[in-house]
């Protein structure tokens, strides 16, 4: 029962990253988001989640993990309730950011509770295995659940559904999970705030550039502010006795390379889900439920890739799987750039998704092993937390860059489509265009497809860079292979 409570929390937090994706077209029309600003529905959650993840884990050590776990789940449920009732874009984005804070408190604490609840050995290993399976499968469950809720109820239920789940977890936790020992320490509040604020400014700069151009004063001010705040963050961490981000973790070339690879791959997978969700619903005409079902093969093939890597890692080491996995992911994304308005799911989307997913499955296990190799026991949590934080921040930053590419390409395509539209449009269509600035189908499909293809080109470049880092930076030592032969992989970052 304790494992059920802990796993349910992790499922709720991971599921929320993807369950909203299916509802994005409906959220866009209901709350008047532009396609570029729509990415903030994802980024508002992942930025606060990734930025405060390490602080959340630290809070559990200092204040007691069960107490902090309950608070995080309650905050997450409250934010979900507020988001479900949102009447405009600002209210929804505020609720999504608050959800990220709750998730950042609950998620690292739930993983730590396994260590304090289950005895070391087979019992704890099985618990970690269940936790990893829930983390890996949450994405697919979120897409399917999101499709069902939007199709049968309303987009607001992708947020409301967290409320009863959260309350059940809160009621069950005191009964089945004991409180952990509290450890004295200090909170690195300044580090947490500057890191999160710096990333928000950086992401906003890219999204603003997609809307207003690179010469816009606010765009330039955002980038300048990001540089200043992130520089302050590094100075704070170097001087702090108990930093939220132990900078010495980056001294090991394998770990530093692993974090760089995760940044690139997270950008790719967040972008793939975001843009393909829009494409299959807006261009291919899939219903929300059909779109959720369309993404199920992704998690299935990710599991296959992870299984292959886990089986052969002790023989070949993680580097071959990191290189090959990134190359497969790049090939899948490059294939997706060929999609156009005449594409079909079976002919143009499914194949690239399967190739991409196989590569990502190989990466998840390999990256986790590299991130935790040669780390002392007291710093295992920090190393694991950094990998998870890198994933969330990389996803947000990468998605903002991809949205910028999308915005530039779609704007250029719109300039070519407008004259053709004006030649064929009825008077009523021309009036509607003057009022909304939006072209109707089939012209809008051409614009969206052009932007999506450009975004996938950049995503393929990200994964190619990840392959290059794995090839040049990562070094597998004989001691690493010996350690792999003596034990299996821990839970993955997803």
C-alpha cells in the first residue's frame, strides 16, 4: 500500500506533463492563445517543476519527507483545481506554474520515501522497478487519458482529474507511510529563485522573438536579463555552503556530457509531442481520443529500447547505446520533416515516431547510469535530481527555441499563402480574415505544416549534437563495466 501511494503520486506528476498536450488545440481556441504562446501551457509547468526540483528534495531532508510529500500533493491538487476553473490565459498559466511547484516538492520526496520505507535488497529493488515503470509509462497514459477526457467531457477535466487523486493520496499517506528522520541544513532559496527566474527570462526571450522579432526591445531585454540572473545564480552556487546545484558535479566529464545530452534530447522529445499533437489534430483531423491512441506506440517502443539497453549494457557499456540512440532519434526527426498537408498517420508519422522512440529508450537507461556512476552515496540524490532537473529545463528551453523556428517559418509561409487566399476567398471569408488575422483551411494547414517541419529540422539538429557529445565526451572505463556486471540500472529519468 505504501508503494501504491508513492507510485500514484509519481504517476500524477508525470502524467500531467503529457495529459495537457492532447487538450492544447481546445485550450488554444477556448482561451485565445496564439500557437507560439500556447507553448507556455507546457513551459509554465516544466520550468517551475525543473527549477525547484532540487529545492523540493532538500526540503524533504530538512523538514521530514512525509510532511513535505503531503504538502506537495495538496499544492498540486489545489493548483489543478484553479487551472480547471481558469477563465483566461493568465489564470491558466499561473495555475500551471503553481502545479510545477507542487510537483517539484512531491516528486523528489516520493523517490526518497522508497529508500526510507523499504528494506535494502530485493524489496527495495522491486519498489524502484515499479517506480521506474510508472515514470516511463506515465507519458503514454497521460496522452490516452487526456484524449478520453477531452473527447467525452471537456478540456478542463485534464486538470480537474488530479484533484480526487491528490486527495486520496493525502488521506492514505499518514496511514501507510512513516515519517523520515529530519536532518539539519539550510535552504538555498537564492539559488532556486535565480535559476528559475533566469530560465524563465531565457525561454520568454525565444518565444517573444518568434512573435515580435529578434530586434524587439523586450526580446533583447529578456536575453540580457537572463544572462545577468544566471550569472548571479552561478556566483551564489559557488559561494554557498549547501548549494542547490553542486557545481563540482560537472567536473566529471562523463556526468557533464550526460547533462548536455539530456538537455538536447529533452528539447527533442518535448518538441515532438507538442508539434505532432497539433499536426495530427489540426491537419490530419484526429479527435482527441484518436490522437491519444496514436501516441501509444511511442511508450511501447521506448520500453523495448530500454529493455535492449539494460540487457546488453554490461557487455558493451553505455556509450554505444548513447551514440546509436541519439542517431536513431535524429533520423526519426529528420524523417518527420518530410510531412506535408497530404501526409497520413500510417505513411508519414508512425514510422518516424517508432525510430525516434527506439533511440530514446536506449538513451534513458544509459543516461541514468552515467549520471550516477562514481557518485558518493550522500550525493546520489543530488546527481539524480540534476539529471531530472536538466530534463525539465532542457525541455522548456528547447521547446521555446523550436517555437521560435516554427513562428519564423509559419510567418514566411503565411506571406506566400495570403495572396492565393485573397484571390479565391469569398467576401465573407475576407471580412473574417480582416477581423481575426487567421487564414481558414486549407491555407492554415499549409502554414502550420511549414512551421512544424522547420521545428523538426531544429529538433533533429539537437539530437545530432547529442550524438556528437556522446561520441566525443563520454568515456567508459573498465571499472564502469565491472560495476555494470555486478548490478542493474536504477530508475530512468522519465
